[in-house]
């Protein structure tokens, strides 16, 4: 597993890293996002068998050259969930904020936290880490983490936040930033929706600022995670404003694929179920030097033939074509774990 990185590597995530030598015309890279439901017992039933099955299925996909090169998981709270990457054969791994990691920014002292109810897990401290992990076939050059300072309901028992990994993809002109996150839930939080949306807004505002701080305007970026948007209109409005607009200005890969003939969709039933839930998102943003285009969409972890699932979420993936701008017809070349 990835060890703590030197200050120089962390600086690379913020300011830049050397371009890859002799970039290839294009590289296809698949990124999967999957909330693996790796909560501890007795909150849920023993998940060891299902979590092992996820790792084994990814390993089987690898044998058939069909495994995603990068996997971003959420709710990997227990050791069996953290071991998915090792079981599946990924060489590199990075993990999100630890249980005791302080928030990167101070909490707003406006009484929100003081008003929290211990009956729904607030003001009781953190009992598990962020549950975030990124597994990669490609070298992880640097890692940056952020713990959200504000939460609501049972979500406060976990140190939810964001994880960013700078990944060197062979043949790509510059390393790619991959961001994984898990935002505050709504009904499952056990707190009134008005309080949950207040925490959600603060988290997504910080996430947008976090992505911008990583140099996402000049670097290619892929974003994955459980955004807990759901069907709540207030959440969707905040999500659209902060993730698809503003400084982040990301593009939703699933939406792009659904209208692009050159982006085929596999396992459409699983994709449809994921879209209906509105929680798991894959987004991207090109850079002046690197163009990103979704070229395939699949749901390798949906419902099995007997109707069961290995998690309470669908694992979805997008295949991206990542190409140096010099290799894109008509595109100007711009210089720009723990």
C-alpha cells in the first residue's frame, strides 16, 4: 500500500509535475466508482464475504483484461473493504482522511454544531475514518486529503471528506488528478432534511474549492464518488451549481455517454438503476494540454442473475480516451495511504 509521501510529492499535486516523455497519441483509461457498503458490525450484517467477492470479481476481470485501471471506493471502513485493492491485484493504493485527521479548514462557529443531537450521532466524535480509497494500476505520485468540518446526523460518526491522487498514466502528457469523495446523506442521516442540506451545502462548497486548489484548471481531472444527490431538488441545485458550474466546471460522464453515439453503454439495467438513485457520479474536466472524452459506460457491479447485489449501490465505470492536445486534430497546444 502507498506510504506517506514526501513534501516534494505533495507539492507536485498542488503546483505541477514533469510532463511524460514522448506522449502517446491517446490512452484509454477506465475509472470505476463504487460504494462498497463496508460498514462495521453491528451497524450492518457481517460483510466479509461480499467484500471479498468484490475483490475476487475485480481480479477475475483483470484475468480477462477487463478490469478498470483505477477504482474509487466509498464506505471502505472495515479492513475487508480496504483489502479489495490488494485482492484485486492493484499495485497502488491511497486512503482518505483517517479517523483522527483534523479538518483542513476551521469549522464555522455559528452554532450549527452546538445544535447537533447526540441521539443521531452528532457531537459524539469520529468512530471510523473517511471510508475513501483509490486503487490504481498506475503510479500514485502524490496524495492530498480533506476532512469535512461540518456534518449532520449519523454521518458525523465517520470522518467524511475527499481524497485526491495524482496519477501518472503512461503516455499522457501530464499526471491526472483523481478525486474521490462521499458527501452527507439525507434520510439515512437520521436528522431533518433542513439540517442535512445545510451540512451538504457546506461540504460541497468546500469540495469545489478543494478541486480548484489542486490546479484542476490546468490539469486533467477525474472525479468520482457518492455525492448523495438523490431526488432532492435542493441538493441537485447545489450540486449543479458547484460541481457542473463555477470553478469546478466538471462534465458528467454518464450524461455525456447517454447522448454520444461513440460512447456505448454496457449493462444498461445497472446504469439505469444508478441514474435513478442519483448518488454515484463520475465527472471529468480536460486541461489545456490534455483532452478527455468518455468512450464507454458500464455497470460491472449491478444485480446478479438471482437479483442480489454485492453492495447497496451499483458499481459503475466510464472508459475515458485521454489524449495529449498535440494529438487531437485541430486542438491548439497550450503550455500551461496510509
